[in-house]
C-alpha cells in the first residue's frame, strides 16, 4: 500500500511539472555561437599606363638614401637620373630574343653592351657614364622586336605583377622596381620623350 502511494505521488509531481513547462513563456536554453565573417579582400587589378605623359607621384621611387647606398656598394655604379626601368631588361623581354634567335644571340649582344658600358668607367670617381638610351629600346632596335611581341611580353609581365600583388595584398606595380613598361612611349623611339617620361622626380 505504501509503495502504491509513493508511485501515485511521483506520477502527479511529474504531470504538474510538465504542465508548468507547457504554460511557461520560457524558451529552451540556447547555445550562443559567434560567427566571425572576414571582409572580402578586394582583387587588385594591375593596369599598364599607355599615356605618353608621366603622372607625377604615380610611381613610388627609390629614396636618395637607397640610391646613395648603391653608389658606394655596386661595382657598376653610375648616377641614375631615370627610374630603374630605364636601365633594366626583365626576363619576359629577354625571352622574346631567346625564343626567336636563341639565348646565345642574346648573351652575345648583352656582353658587347656591357663591355661598352664598362669602358666608360672613370678611374677617379669610380663611376660609369649613364646610358643615354633606355636599354629596352636599344634591345628592341638591335633585334627588331615587333610591337606585337613586346605587348605579349608586357601582358605576361603585368599578370605576374598582378599575381604577386594579390598574394601580398598591395599593388606592387606602383613601386619603381616593378614598374610596367609603357609600350606606347617606348615604341615612339623618341629618345627625348622616353628620357623625359622615365626621368626621376
């Protein structure tokens, strides 16, 4: 009899508890989840400038301190009055010659160019004469590189800079050491215009 009484009491208690929950406005306990949404990184589109006029401030140039350091540490030192691109030939442009004429032809031309450049060394100052013509232009003339081939090489170069820019999340083409050649300026073959366009600020 005692067991029966305890069973009935327990049953009533459970029913009353259930009724209390049904009539309550309380919601079940929820687990708070915080979702962190990263902002979508904007894709950096690198474009080449084809205007015949250079826009001041558009290229972040080497500082005077960086140029002075090169003068004292580079055995091929010369005072640079133009931006770096005036004196360099990137591999994308070397490939035009290498693929068309063979790499031996490119090396022969470059060795001869370098010998003439080294011959300008002033033993008193330890400096060489600055080149008078943009080296890319000299190479284009020597190998008769078509504008079409140069544009293709420039597009490959642009895409490579764009890829690196997005990996580093900064437009690298605005820095002097990765400036993209201006096809329209170069193919004027007007040394005065080219010199003015690439002159340091």
